[in-house]
C-alpha cells in the first residue's frame, strides 16, 4: 500500500500540469483519481479542489465550480494554518460567493 501518499501527489501534479496545457478532460481524470486515493496530503486538498473548480470553469459548469470552491474552503478550514488558496480563489472567481 501507498503509506506516504505518493500516488496522490503524482496525480495532483500531473492533473495540474495537464490543466495548464489545456488538456482539461485528462486533467479532470487525474485530479479526481488523486482525490480518490486513500492516502492524501491534507495541505494539498484545498489546491486540488481549486484545480477542479478551474476545470469546471473551463467546462462552463459554474455549479460544479461552486461545489469545488466550497469543498476547498472546508478543506482549508480543517488545517491549522492558511494556505492562501481561498485568497487565490477569490481573485480567480470574483463573481462567486463561497
């Protein structure tokens, strides 16, 4: 078993790279598979949710983007410190309240 969350980190990174390359469908698959990994790095969960919100925005599904932004907020609030992801999301999604 993957005790250290290596698969999560690999899929998280690959998904981010694919999204930046404009390969939205492939990015979504990798990001969702990262989320499904049994061992995840908690401090990366807010960024993972933000990436999925950006994918949803590209797919023109604002409802899905809002769902991911709310999950991002929950993931960040579970951490003992702030990652800056919420501030970044507010800049990227100025019209959405989450």
